[in-house]
């Protein structure tokens, strides 16, 4: 997965070197107290749903 993230970042930057690319491994449920994995972020549960929607209540609304 990390290799694929690096390849995707490199490919995307060939067309626009100014892009801010953030690789994310998203999990629909669960928790991860240390989401910064160095080369990517791992967002789980409520943090993931808020990241993709911008709505901090979406996780609660879904369940």
C-alpha cells in the first residue's frame, strides 16, 4: 500500500508539482490513536467519516 501511495503521489505531481497530496487509509469503523503513519494517514471511524464529508456528526448519523 505504501508503494502505491508513493507511486500515486509521483504520478499526480508530474502534471502539477504544486499539488498538496495527502495519502489516506480510511477505515469505516474503529479507532487509531496515532493516525500519522509517516507516509500516509490512517483515519478510522468518526475521524474517517468527518475527513471525507466535513461533517463531524456523520458517523453518529450513520449508526
